C-alpha cells in the first residue's frame, strides 16, 4: 500500500480519539488535599459510572474561540452520592454547553463513602469549592469572564450545586495562591435536584451523605432550602411532576426559599420526564427545557443575545 495513503488512513482512524480527548485537571497537589487520610485510591469506573474517585478533578470542555461567549459552567453529575453518572449528567451536558459558546467543566468529586475521607459530608463541597477557584484563577487564559461562572447539578449533583450556591463557609482553604479566588457561583442550574434532608428527602442521598443516623443539626445544615441567604445567586430549576425518585417538592421548597430572599429564580415543573431529566428525547413539553435554559441565560445577561 502506498505509504502516503497508509498515513492518511492511520490519521483518520486516530482522529476521533484526538477530538474526544479532554483535558483532565486535578484539584489538589499531592499531600495537600484536605479531609484526607492519605490513602491512595484508584478510580473505579463501571457501566458509565464512577463508584470511587481516586483523583478529584474536572474534565474541561471548551468552545471554539470564535463561538466563545465568555461564560462557564461547573457540572456536578448525579448518582445519589453513591456514584457519579458522569456521561449522562456530565459530559453530554458539557458538549451541549459548548454549542452555546459556554465553557464547561465536569467535576469528579469525592464521594462521601470514600475510605480516604475523614468527614464524609464536607468532601463533595470541598472539591466543588476548589474547582470553582481553579476556574476563576484560569479565567483569563480560558477566555472566561469571572463574574459569569455558574454551576449545574443533576439529582444529588443538584444538591451539591445548591450547597455551593448557598455556602458561606470556606471549607477548602489550604493556604495557597488559590485561596484568594471566590468559590461562589454566579448562577445555578438545578435539574431534578435533591434539596432537603428532611421530610421529602431522597433517602439514598441522605444516607450516603450524612450517614445512617444523622443528627438534627446535620439534617438542618444540609437541607438547603434553609440555607438560602441574600447572597445566594439566581437559579434556573427543572423538575418533573412524575419524578418517583426525588419528590418535586424539593424544587418547590428551594424556589420558595429564593423568593423569600428576593432572589431571581425560574422554576419549571413539567408533567412528565421522570427522574434526572435528560438532555434530549424527553416526553412532551419537557423537551423544551434546554431552550428555556438558554433563553434564561441570555435574559439574565450571562450570555449575550445573538444578533440576527
């Protein structure tokens, strides 16, 4: 076979792998990860789910320079705080955000059941705070506006996203140069989110995050409808009325808490869609949620209006 033709074939075969490859950015330098026993773990990935995170970090997805609108989203995959559904509620969403000209980062956060974690309930939040600081520290290099960085979470990832959005305590400070960057997101996008740890809690998420018999204080602290303050950022919330896993009252409770603090919020509860509303192929009007989300991002000024 002609050597030139062979080279072209090899290039075309390898091209999808090159295009699909994404940069993975670890959150912590070795030996500096807080809330760690120092146990070295390996990632446990099965059936498009991560059951153990060996190296907390995020995958970076960037739009083209010409389409970049300067906004970014940190994505927290769901999985009941037991695993990370990093494809369906992570990378697929990241690629969609890229089509809007938005940079996206899929977070591999430590799970509360990790054998390396000392205090189970704060580990996911620590990783989310650190990831937000890394994004802001690199905002200029990545052509991101530091006041247009949001967070998205699905299911238990929605709880983590809302936890970051309502957090007023720095759980991540390790006395390095990243400490000076704010960890609070500028907006929240919550899809079928776990919010409360009380009456309407998702039992699995509560058990995995807080343990078998959590104290009343822990339940109160991680019931995020009770943690909204005047500084909580605006939110776009999507849920399905027929969600059998996470009661849609979770979204209602958070929406009401935002209203009580005069924080702008857009709530959409569709009649169908089940749990963890997907990016595509949703029933009926639920299919419109991505269009509504894009319109909201434009309306709120996080991405510019496209001139026709």
